[in-house]
C-alpha cells in the first residue's frame, strides 16, 4: 500500500487560511477606519457649516436688535400719545358736558312763565331753584327736563305759593332735584 503524506498540504492550507483571515481582518479594520474617518470629516464639515450659520444668524439678530429698540421706542411714544388723547377727550367731554346740560335746561324752560334763580350741580346731582307763574308751569318744566338727554330723573323737593303785592299776582316758588348724565 502506498502512503501519501498529506501533512505538508494541510499545513500549507492552514497557513493560507490564517493569511486570508488576517487579510480579511485587516481589510475590515481598514474599511471601518475609512468609514469612521469619512463620517468624522462629514460631521466636522457639517459642524463648520452650522457654526457659520450661527454666526450669520447672530449678525442678523444684531441688525434686528436696533429695529426692536426703535419699535419699543415707538410703542412707548404711542402709549404716551394715547394717554394724552384720553386726557384730551376727557377734558373735551368735561368742557362740553356742562354746556350741553345748560342748553338742555334752557330749552326746557317755558318762556315768560318760569324764571330760574339758582342752579347748582355737584357729582351728578343738580338742584334748580326758581319761580313759576303756577304749578302747571312747574309740572311742564319737570316734563321737559325728563325728556332731555342729559337729565335722567327729576324730583320736586318743594313748592310754595306766594303773593306779589305790587303785581297782584300769585306765583309758585319751587326747588327741583335732578340726576344728570354725570351720575350714570
């Protein structure tokens, strides 16, 4: 029987196998290092772009800061102007309110039948004192006052009859209490 020695072939195959595994291992390590290096370069590049973008946005924000300061100053001026306008409106209302009230009272007075002696107004309460030819004239005056825009209620506090000897005439003195528009 013939014997063939296969040991050197197995040893050569074994060495070839080890060399192939070392080569594959080295290629895998090299490939891994290449991939890591590629991603590192990509991330570094992306980081640089983001830092440039951050610097650009920061510069843009600085330009907006001056605009925001101007806007805040304008808003402050606007609130001051609005406050002044409210004060002016309140003053105008206060100025025209009494004029309109007096006009309403003047329009409510029956001509040549009623005379006002005293008028006083405080915090929406108006007191009228006067003389009328008769009680019907006082009632007409009260109705006219109630129909006016600026007087809300009219109450008769007192009426007294008195004689005018020099004219041989009887007249009615009256006192009225009214609530005005300022009382609302």
